[in-house]
C-alpha cells in the first residue's frame, strides 16, 4: 500500500481555549503556552469532536445549448462546534453570555477568540480564529438522570478583510533523515562514526544519531551501533538508519 502512515492523524486529546479579549496575544508556536487572557474550556466530548460545516450560495451560469460556463459563489459561512462536559465559569459564559452568577439573561452572542487544539503524542495542531467568532448554544441543553450534562457550542467564524479564517500552528513534522557521510571507507578493526540528521516540515534540523535505529546489511563485513561503524572483514555493507518511519543509508567499504 502506498502512502505515509506517519501523516495519518488520530487525535487522542484536545482542548478549546476562548478569549474575551480580542487583542489577546497568540502563542508563539504550537508548543508555547496560552497566556492568561485565554480560558481553558475544560472537558470536551471526544466522540463529538470538532465538527465543521460550510455554507455557501452558488449559482451556475449556462450558455445557449445548456453548457455550464461559470459558477458564482458568495455568502460563505464556516461554523465549527465543540461539546463542553463541564459546568464552569467559562462554559456558562458561552451558554449564557451577559448573565451573572445569580441572574440569567436573554443571550446575545459575544465576539470572542477561539483556539481549537488537538494532540497525538508530541504532535499538536492549533486552529486559532484570525478575526473573531460568535458562539451560541447549538441544540438542546438540560439535565437528566443518566447522561452527563453537556452543551454543544457552535462558533461562527468571521474572516478578516483578506478572507483569513484561522491562524494555524503545528508542531514540525519529520520530513526526512539523512546519513552522512553517504559513503564510508573503514579499515578492518577500525571504528568510524556516522551521523543521522532529521529534517522537519519547518526546515529545522536535529541530530538523531543516538535515537535512530541502525542496521548493517552484512554484519560479517561491518557492524554498526548508535552510528559507530566497525570494520570486521574486508568487503562491503550497507548501513541503514531509521527514525520515525524515515530512513537513509551509507555505503560502507571495509579494507584490509
């Protein structure tokens, strides 16, 4: 089967952060913490996830003879939802905007910043509203004996003047690794070092020599451990380094 399994996502955890300060500072990157302006919404319904719906009006234009020649599109609207499982200060502020701890007021959605964060191991993805969102209760909300109390919040995402909806932050994803040098000549009984360098989607690099998996195709001629190649007997071998599904090789020649 063709493809790269490392690029398939199965998000095992998630959070939503909301800021009522429309000037709140965004985190510098996906690994940076949110400032105190951002409020953690709390427990979420993972089965419901973050469903997203797009609405748009389209009008097909036809020439004589019935052939379609153009389509006009307008009135685009994006809604992204999340289901809260906690009854806390911030969820109540979303469900009942304008209300207080002692009085419930007819809700009028407020403009807020919303950040959707999903995680899988060390992988993090954030979608943070570029302009703002208006949040409102979607569907029913109530109490009963058997189910967790929950509130589904629908966030209508308002774009910037340029049409941007979200700022996206991701942890860098491994793109490739390279072994240097690509060819190595080592004498019988001698030890030489190889280096494995990982390159990530943001063009950053890291030395992964110590954490990569190393194997020699012909250990009777050359062995390898943690990047150190030992010549065993004159001949040749291919040394392969593998790290998080990516691999590269070095052609090793052992001399007498």
